[in-house]
């Protein structure tokens, strides 16, 4: 379904905000150009993340802004990981450059309490995912593109240690900027493929079993 078909399908019940939400897609770092969001806009996006459902208000997530003058150091961490992984010199250079992609880079870190008495880990992960989604959506509404990036290096102990406190997990990095090209829809946006009406099992309804 195209962007325009999506918008047409929700008339006349959609607000302008809903129409804008239906146009959100991830934008790869190579298609992100200046300007980046201001600190105030990032603050608003984080405030939006705090509106995600969060049972017991555990805040099992946080965002880490990476200053421009620290991205060269991050690039060396990426390069060291590639070197330890047996990559070629060319591949090491590519990996080093990943730290420079996108006008703004933000790390996303989670802290999941495995033995919480009331909130199981899966609920905490859902809260973190909702926060991440709200963050990306808020950036989109403010006119920016973004993409969540991860990969094996997000699990590298040296890189994790640079971002995480004990008990935390480095999920990855969010590249943010202004989209230099129109987002590419996924072409699989069919609500009917994932929407079902519950049919209680026969054992619960008293219907005869076959």
C-alpha cells in the first residue's frame, strides 16, 4: 500500500497527527544529512519516550548522546572490533566510518531486572521497545529521519563497557538527521495480516468437542 493509499484509507477518521504517523519509515544513515535535531528537540523526543507504557515505572532504558568530538574515538572502537573479528583493512575502514554516519548518533541502553517480583523481563523489554518507538516517532513528527542500528559489535565487551553500567545491555545506536531522499515503504503494511478476532477455545465455551 502506498503512502497516499494509506492516508486515503483512514479518511475521514484520521487526524493530521495520525496521517503523519502513517508516513514514518526508517531512513538509512547514508541518506541522513544535516541539520540534526537541536538539543531541545532531542529532549522532546526523550520526553515522548517516557510516555510509553512502563509497568511500575521501572525506566528499563536510557539514551546516551554521543558528542561529535567523541565519534572518532567510537570509530576506533568499531575498528578494533572489526580487527578482532578478522576483517580486512578495507572492512576495518568501513566499520570505523560507521561511527560518523548520520549528523547525530544516540546510543540506546536497557537495564532489565530479571528477578523483579511484579514485572517480568518480557514486560520490561516491551517498555523499552515502546520508548524507542516513541523516540523515533517523535523525531519523525519534528521532521527528521532516523534508524536503529545494531549488529554483533553491540555485544562486544569492550564497546559495551564504554556505554553500559553493571547489569545494562547496549542495544545499539540511533542515527538521526534530515532525510535526503523520500523514505522507502516496506510494501507489507497490511493490518489484516496481523489482526485477528479472538475465538475462545471450545473447552471454554461448553461447545461439544469433536
